């Protein structure tokens, strides 16, 4: 279909610019948009025709913050995302990625970055080999890669704590330069995850200066998203000022009820800098629950020796006692601690486990499991980590709806799922992932646009198309204009909705009638076409 003419007629065209939509026809040929105007059917007799009457025609949605680095290699259909209208996945976020790896640290990287979980052989070592694997795979969605600093740091210095020695720092900068020359769109840091969390300010500045020389995007998961949110934001602002790098704050939030309201203060600071001309943006997902490794809630000292070290620590009664105290009050070696009262075992649910023994616990809260076992909640929490050797994902209730609404009401807020593109079948059904995997973009359009009316449909489409495209330097995506690539979504504005819930997350969203990637349909008349036209969008 990509090589023949395609005419989408009678649709309400929302072009991604934020300007008012209009009734028009859209002509596609050879993967590109050729013309947008009323009445094109009169001169396109030979084209394949889709009647989009009553439907919105928009650029394909760009997920600026995803973790589909491996899942699309396992199943290239990307169903949980394509049924949301997503045509491009930005991978390599939060410093987590599959490359580069060394033979020595391959298994430790796989263990540490298990959030990317997929049943894929890591048959690469350097970043170029990983890109070649992506290019040689059947994938329905476009992939836009960032370099993960966790991989780079691990490649030059393993998972050792502390600042990088000069020789290793020089190698890290050279490696980033190499990865950027290969076409990465930017660099991500996850300053709560080992080993990236060991990078202090000057190291971040020096890496950002390499990034600036390639005009890449600096995507930052802040060092603290709780009571020290503003201090953590200041750290990244300092990096931005010292390097001049374009910057994105990933999944901006204030975690934990005692910290609600801080996200608004953070946004106000961001807008002050934007008014001064700094290229500083942020994204967030439209949910009040977060998700990551359960071990990420532990003090840094308890995580720094990997899976084996964690097992030893959790088997030591004195160290367990020290961890429980830190969960309640923090510790000197835990800059990511969200503050007293922010972590509640009753607000932590199990999303997935590695073993078959605990599959019956998936979807249940730590408090529920503790009551069943007759254990104290934090003891139960640590027991679960020990039993699963750290390979366990949690969902955490800790955001405020008023914060989310405020952030979305501001003009620079983009939307990112922080989730994976997966199919609702196979081994994935043993997990209970965050519903954002399946519902982020339809939920945003339903809840915050159609129901709460925080913005117009045109402005909402801009947040999920041209804004992320501009931040990533995707010059031929994110808008409907002649000459640009035909990544196009056609959806029912009244019917588009998320169906995934926390109790039943493996449910595809509704309302996406057609989805085209590079001019080829991957959803046609509401059904997956099982086509794989996705491309690797290198810089």
C-alpha cells in the first residue's frame, strides 16, 4: 500500500501545529504526504480511498518516553501502542538501554535493567550492533533511539560507585561521541538507577557538553521526585546552563502526598527559564500511579552490589533493620528518598515477578500479602525482593490529580507513556503491568481533553506530535504537511478511550480506526494489518 496512492477524504484534519482543524482530503503517495486540500477526490480517481467522515486525521503520535528497546524486537507489532495511535517510540530513556554492553557486564546489565524485560537474545555488544539488530528486525513502529548513560558508564567502569577516574571519564565521553555519531538522538540519565546515580554534577556537565556538540536532547529522570524535587531540578538546570544542551525533564511529578504541589513549583521554574530562551521542556503520563523496579525503593547502598549483593544484604538481619529504618526516614546515602510519609506499603502493588512461586501475588498490595503471611509490611516487602532476587516490578500510588491537571494545562507539557509496546498475549499475560502500556494517549485525549476540557483537541494533538518531534529533531514527522513522511492516525474523537485498568491492564484502547507508518497501514478499519513498515529514525 505504501507505493500506491492513498486518498483520505472528508476527514477533520488536525495537522499537529495547534492551529484550528479543517475539513479536507489528504493525499499520500510513496510514503509521503503529497497534498492536503478539499475536493482532492475529483482528481485522484486511481487512488485507494478511505472515507474519514466524522473522524479526525492527525499526525501519528510520538511517545517521547518509552521503554520498548527490547519488546519490539520480541514482537514487532507493538499492539499496545499502535492501538493508541502511536507511530514512533523513543527508546533508551532513564539511562536504561540494551547497548553498549561488555562481555563482562552483560548479565549484570540485563539483571539491573530488567524493566526492559523481553525474551530476546542480546546478541550484540556495541551500540552499532544493536542498531543493526533493530534495522534488521520486522517492526511496525518507528524507533527513535537515545543513548542510555547507565550503559555507557557501566561499559567504562562497571557498576562501581563514586566519580569516574579521569581515564574512564575520557572513555565515557569518547563512547558518547561515538554513539551520537552513529545517530542517537540524545542522551538519557536516570539519576536514581545504578550506575547512573553515581554521576555527580561535573560529570554530567562534561557529558552534556559532548551532547551539545551533536545538538542532542538531554532527557533527565531527576535524582529526586519527592521532597527534594526542586533541588533535583536545579541540578539539571545547572547542567543545562553550563552546557547549553536542549533538555527534557522526564515524567515530571511530585511523588508522595506530603510533596504534592511541588510539581507546580517545578513547572513554574521551568517556564521562567523558557521565557528566558532556554530550551527546557517536560513530559508526564496521565496517571496517578508510577511503576519501576521494587529494588529502586531501596537505599543506594543496598543496591550497589547487584543481585547477589542484594541477596546477601536482605539475608542479614542487621542490614534489613537498617533498610526498614531508611524506608521510613531515609538515609544519608539515599538522595532519591522521596521523604517521610511518601512511601506506603499499602500503596505498592506487585506488577510482575520472575519466579513461578509468587505468580499468585501479582496485582496484590504489599500490605495485603503481609497480612496473609502474618508479617510486618516492610518485612514482607524485603522478603519478596529476596525471594525474587530483586527481579520484581511494582506499581506505586503517589501522585496528585491536581498536580497532573495543572501540568497538562501548561503549554509545554508533552505526553510520554513510560511504558513498553507489548502484545496482550503469551508470557506478558503473567504480568500485570501499568495500564499506561496500553492506554496513555487515548486516556490523555479522553480524560483531559474530552471530559475535563483542559485544552482544545488541536492543542492536545500538538502535545503528542509536533512538540516531541521538535524536541527530538524529527524534521519530517509530527505534522501533516506536503513533503513530510506519512505517519497518520485516523480516530473517532468521541470514541477514543483507554480500556486498560490496574486490575485488567492487557486491554487494547478503542477509537483508532486507521494507523499509517511511512504510508503503510498497520491498523486498517480497526484491525491490525500485521505489516512492519517501521524505520529507525537516526539523526
